[in-house]
C-alpha cells in the first residue's frame, strides 16, 4: 500500500501543478470582468479590461482594450475609486 502511494506521488504533484494555474486563470478572468464593470459604472471609457494586476488587497491596476490604464482601489471611506493613469 505504501509503495503504491509513493509511486503515485509524482503523478499527484503534476496534477496539483496543472490544476493551480487553471484556477488562477479563472480567478483572473473574473477579476477582469469585475474591473470592467467597475470602470464602466464610474463613467470611464474602457470597453474591456485585458490585463489586471493585484497591487494589494482591494487595489488593482487595469489595462483596457482601448489602451486606457486605471488604478482601481478602495479609499479610506470604503468607496471604490477609479483613477485614470497616464
């Protein structure tokens, strides 16, 4: 039984490594959609977020399909702020 478990360990490790990027990709796609919605609700031009970077908790850098870049974050009062970057 123990030999079988040791023999399967590399296969389990490979599966874990393959599953993690897929889950991270799904989270990133959801983040891009959320940021697209937030930017649109703030009345800023974007169209679609194509790149999103987490700077820290509730603090993001977003790049839109049209080339606009935004800093999206939560301020001290708990409100979402969208600042256009140059």
